[in-house]
C-alpha cells in the first residue's frame, strides 16, 4: 500500500507523460497483488486410481 500511495503522490507531482504511468501503476497494483496472493490455491489432490475405485464401489458411486 505504501508503493500505491507513493504512486498517487507522484501522479500529482510529475508532469503529464509520467503522470499517466504512475496513475496506471496505482490502479493496477491492488489487482496484481490479489492475483499473485491467490495463485495456486486451486491445487487438486488426486488419489491413486486403485484407492479411488475402491471408494467409489463402497459408496455406490460410478457404475
């Protein structure tokens, strides 16, 4: 958040071409941070097929 705050301050201080880069950085930083923080949470653990087939047969799932 400190980097984002600095970007907003620089948006006010810097001349026009640089102003747009710092404003864009201030807007995109939270989105990028959330995407990186949530990366890899969808990992699915797959059991070996022999165990999985046994569980399916016991519960009556599948065939």
